[in-house]
């Protein structure tokens, strides 16, 4: 067996080259840019009023000014501002040539079409958006590795961008093994259990930005497992095998990986839950063998698969690590890193009941995992421990 850190490092060393794709801007939300995006225009490309008010020459501020016209937003006609005159102007409208300042409408008096400015602290350029103040032509508007939030998409639309190059999400095959499994909604017979790994792993894969998921149910049959695995590896980037990765008489996954010429990188980690975890590669294809117990499978996903997916797509991680003060004592033996389901709130973390790997009830309540290293014998109440926040 290898340590948790060794397993994480091996996965990092086998991360394949990131894929890229070009998407229409309206389809790019939630992706991450894979190259710098340059503005093709100055935005705005004219001096623009940021207020409803009056466009003037700053040097004319201390004299009555004749109002000679009105400029609404969207006006494409170009006006010239002469000495001693002003234009009524609205937010977003282009300033007339010669104007350099906009006075707010609340700071003036208008009498007989004459404008008298009452703002004594008026500054040159006030309430005017300079040319290129939001984006300058031929400069980087959004840099590579930037997450495309709703605001980022809006900004790119506002500078005239119509398509972007992004990191493409991986395609994933999910292979569920086990004779005892029944789908929710089916009749549960003696000796059978409802299968929950499909829905929980598909959910967390979607949370990680994966859109293409092929899911297969396979009986504990060596030939069938081999056939489905071989097909999945040929068609998708990442394969997640769930169940059958231990050493029991009906655990056929490891042998199937050998027959399919998948190179084993490691099998079994010094951790609890999730000790039987398998990781292998075939070229740039990645294969994980997750334990069948739902809690173990999900823990292993958070620890190993989620960080990999985040690195491949440069999307924000669905976990992050911090520290907290534990509210109760927990004892363990040295030798395995323990990941305890827990609740984190206001800087304190409380281990939950039912830490057994086959139980999901406590995981359903948990928002974090407490990390207790393989060298430790647990933690004492009020001790500061490392935790993984689950988003």
C-alpha cells in the first residue's frame, strides 16, 4: 500500500494534456478560458456620459450657457460644442466634440434656455467615461485560465466577443459492478440492496463540470466486465469502475484491467475509508477503480478524481482545505489516514456518527471531511485539525 500523498502525486504525474475547444459565447458559461482574449475595440469608443445632465466645456463653467440641443443614448449623429453653449445629455450618450465635462442635472438651474451651473466643486472630466476605459483595443480583456462567470460572459459580450477558446471537459464512463444491486424503484429481494453510487457519482461529476457521462451496469462476470471496460477506455477519457476492486472471489475488476492492458499505477492506499482504490493508465486514458461502498466511493472521488477534473478543465475546485477546532475527541490506531465525515461551522468542526464505509446517512449531513494522518492516534477536543470543505 502507498500513502495518500504518494497516491495524489502519482495521479498528478499522469495528468494528460488538456483538451481545448471553441464555443459560442452564449454556450461558454461555467467554462475556463484556455487563452488570452483580446479586445478588438476601444470600449467605449467615444467619450460617454455617465449621468443625465449637460455636456459642457469645463472652461465655460462660470458663465451662463445656451442649451443648443439634446443627445440621447444611442445617438449616432456627431455634434460640435461651441464656446458658451451646452447640450442636454443622457446616460450612455456620446459627448459632442469639444465637450469635456458633464454636469449632473441636479446641480444646475435652467432659465430661458440658459444653463447656470451651481456645482462649485466641479472638476474637468467629471461624469465622463474615457475612450477605452472598459477595454482598450488590442489589449487583454480576460486572461487565460479565467473562469467564465455570468459577469465575465456579459463583459465579453459588451466588448463584441462572439466566441471563446476554453478547456474542454473530459468524457467519463461510469461502470457499476455487483450482482446484489437493484435500481431505486425496483422490487428489493432478500440479499439485494438499492444501488446509489450511480446517482451520487453522476451528480458530483456534473458539479465538476462533466457533461458527457456514459453509465453501464455490469454483473460480477469477468468476461462482461472486460468487454465493457475495453469499450469504455476506447471511447472516453476517464473510466470510473465502481465495486469489485478488492481481493474477494467475486472481485474481477483488477484482472479485467490487466487483460485490457491498462498499466497499474497503484492499488490500495493507507486510508480509511477507501483503502482498495485503484488507479491505472492506458496512453492518456485514466482508469479509477473505486470501492463499492457508497461512502468510500464518494470519499475517494473527492480526494482523487475531483482535483484531477479541476486541473484538466481549470474550473474552480469543488473542495478546499482549511483548519478548524474539533469539538470532540476521536481515537484511531496509527497506520491509516482517516477521513471523518463532519460538520464545519464558525471555525469549529464536529465529527458525525456512523463513520462506517457502507453508511451514507452521516455523509448526507456532512459538509466536510476531517483529515487524521496515518501517523496520528486521533485528535483531542479543542485541537486544531485539517479539514476538506465539500462545496
